[in-house]
């Protein structure tokens, strides 16, 4: 039996899972919802 597809699928799932938090944080920073430096947060 050939396990290449299973290995590629598992590796893809792992890579997406590892980098997902970074993508979410980058989106929040870009939209202005998340301060880049919390100590410099200005009250709105």
C-alpha cells in the first residue's frame, strides 16, 4: 500500500495548524484590532 498521500495530507494539516495562530494575529494587527505594543495602547 502506498502511504504518500497520507503523509502529504498529515504534513499539510500540521503546517496549517502550526501557522494558523500567526495568520490570525497578523489579520488582527492589520485591521487595527490588536495593538502591536500593548504598553503603548491609547484609550479610545
